[in-house]
C-alpha cells in the first residue's frame, strides 16, 4: 500500500512559505547552513476525505477483537467495553496536567486511591503502586523492591532468584536486570513445579521465586502453599506474576497463596485495550513488610482534613526504591480499569468462571486431534502440541497462518518453551458458545486439511496484506529500511 506521501505526490509540488529558506532571509540568519532546506519538502496534496480513507484503509488491515476471535494465549484479549473510553475521555481526566497541585487534582487522586483500594481487595495485598506502565515493568519494580528489602536487612548474599522452566521470558529478564542470578526449576509430568527439584535448589542465597498461578500451561499449581512455606522458612520471598489473573479473580488471591509481591496487567485482566505496544499498566501490590519500599509518590487519603478526606501524593516512603515512571503511571488506563471494576462488581468472579469454562470446552473438543501434553483440567488457557501435524508436514507456524486466512487471530505459538510445537489458546469469557464452536470446527478442519493435503495449507496466508513470506531469506538478508 502506498504511503500518504506517495499517494499525494502525483499532484505536483505543494509549496508553503518557508519551504525554501534562503540565506539572508529572516529565518536563514538564525539557522546554520547545514539545517537550511534546499528545496520544497514535498508534502502530499490530499483532501481531508482522501486522508480519512487512507487511515481507515490502514486500520482495516489491523486485526482486533472487534474484527474476530483473538485466542492469543497469555495475553487475555477480552472485550474492552466502549463505555470505558467515554469515561477516560471526560475533560476533567483527559485534560488534567500531571503538574497540577493536589488541590486541583482531587478527582483524579480519589480515583487512583480508590483503584488502589480495589486492587488491594482483589489481590489481598496490603499496599499498591499504580506507577508501572506494563507487566514486565511491574516485575522490574517488584524485583527492585525485593532487592532493596534484603539490602536493608543486610542479607546481600541473597543473589539467586528461582524461576520455573515454564515461566514467561520477562520473569528471568526482570530479575536479571536487577542483578539477580537466575536458577531454573523444572516442571513435573503434571506441568507443575517439581517440589523435589525445588527443594534441592533452595539455599541461604535464594532471594525469591517468581511464579504465575495458574502457570503458563494454564494449570493451577496445587502445591503452591507448600512452595510458599518452603520459601518463607528459608527467609525468601515469593513474587506472583499476575498476568494470568483472569483465571482466579474473586476465587482466590496471591495473598492466600502466600505471595509477598504481585503485579497485575490491567491491560489484560481489567479490560483496557492493548496490543501494538501499549499503553498499559502493571500495578504492583506488596504485603505489609514491603510497604515502605514502594515507588514514591504513593496516593494517600488524609482523613479529617476536609469533608470526605483529602487525597495527596505522598513522597514520605521510608525505603522507597524511587520513581519508576514519569509522573504517576498511565492515568487513562487506570480510569478504564477502575470503570471496568465498578461496572463488574462481584461479576468479576463470574468472568473468571466463564473464562475457565470456555478454555476447558475448547480443550476437550480439540484433544485427540491435536496432542494435549498435560491432561490436567485447565484454568483460563491451555496448551496443545502440533507435533502430530508437524510430522504430517505442517508445523504450528503453518497452522497459525492458515487460521489467519480463516479470519482468526492465531493463538500464541511456540510458548511455553517446554512444549514442542506449542499452541496456546485463551478464549477469555467474552465469547459466545457459537464463536467457540466455529473456532473448534475450524481447528478440526485445518487438522483434516493437513492430513489430506499439507501442501495446500502451507500456501497460507493468502488473504492478508502481506502474503506468505520467505522466512529463510528474511532471516538471512533482512531488509530493515523503508525505501521509496
Ligand atoms: C503478558 C505477560 C507478561 C508481561 O506483561 P507486559 O504488559 O506485556 O509487559 C508477563 N508474564 C506473563 C505470564 C504474561 O502473559
């Protein structure tokens, strides 16, 4: 597709004053020679309608939840209610400047305070920061808190962080960025942390374990209480990657499971739009003893100052790790998440139940045709293996591309790493029985196509703007620049 510059070019040059800035002219006297424009800048000449069409055509190429089923495992592509957009764009929220005083920002601060309270309730944690801008950023924040906690305690020997082999790649990366050494613990045949293997890794140098529960196989770690006991007896902490929280909202929480630090992905579980790089929000919750380490400022409520209390940004955090983001977080995302939580109320629990039901429904219908490496009942997502189809000539990547031709966003593929040819499916609670049935039928149809005519499947994708690419060539000779 042509860029907007190419499209408008054919109509000849468009000039505006200052296109050419000769030396000796007013502006030319101030600018160094090298910065002076030598010719017209060549802006496209298009009407407003043509510009609209151009950008609409571009956006049509994007796949989104409003266009079709988006079962991208681990990413929780649920429906984001549009009323949230309306609320986030209210003038008082959208036009508030972050440098305005507490007095001028009471509404926004109250919202942030209330959101902190809701997230405390939902996670069981004692304090929350809303600053981190994403899940991985939350992980980094959490690990910085854990590091400083041990520094203040004088236990600087605690340099190791244990991470299960099924973990999201951001977990070891975040711990490593904080200077920890990563120790991997194996999963057992049930897809859960192998307790005996874990015991053999625990020693006086272990600072923490990072886990998500349910884990990235979509399986609930049934020994989580034993694990937290083992870690705490060793003086270590437990970090909860809350990206999979859509499975357990209202049914259990990380505090009940024995975790000390948790991050949530508001842009996954709490229905704020994501994909394409943000913005997101990854609030971090901590237990009482870690409260003094949170990033500053924290949003506090001072009772008795005025009617209803006064909300302030407090920089009075004793061992604060400091700021982790400019200003106070992605405020627009916080508004959307708060609206979603208020709208759902106790139905958050129902959302998790439906998410789990939907995942189990698809799993039961697809197992047998696709390999199911772990037979455990799943939570909000599950992982198949495309090993059988791979042997018939089409790898998981080929299945993903065939799905694109049939108007589905592909599931997450090749993750978690411990499953060969992994296909990770997360339907979320947003979808109807009919949508799930259509998807199941499509997956079964693709398996049949692979059995009968794998060559044909390998031609996909054919309906997308970019057709099948030569991956070997792309890897060997990447063309990274846009040329006119
Ligand atoms: C998405 C995800 C993350 C990272 O969250 P971002 O907001 O993308 O940084 C971490 N862990 C798990 C399990 C995830 O699914």
